[in-house]
């Protein structure tokens, strides 16, 4: 197993901590990860999250 660390990110521009800033900070972190791993960007956010134990597939 190989563990790599990314360069530090300056997230100070997202300090207002509103919903849009949290999402923008998340996008910045994910962009850094994608650039390192070669993953493709998918412009979609989950509509909602259902815990696995509560999902119909888990029954």
C-alpha cells in the first residue's frame, strides 16, 4: 500500500462557512485529489443520503 500526502491547501477564502462556501471548499479539496489520482470530474451532487440500514436494498 502506498500513502501519499497532497500539498497543503489554502481554504481561508471559504471561511464564511455558508453552504456555498462549504461546497466550494469541498470542490477545491476534491479537485486536488482528482489531479493527483487522475479521477474524472462528475458534475453531480447526491440529492440525499439514506443510511445503508434504512435503505430498501439493505432489507
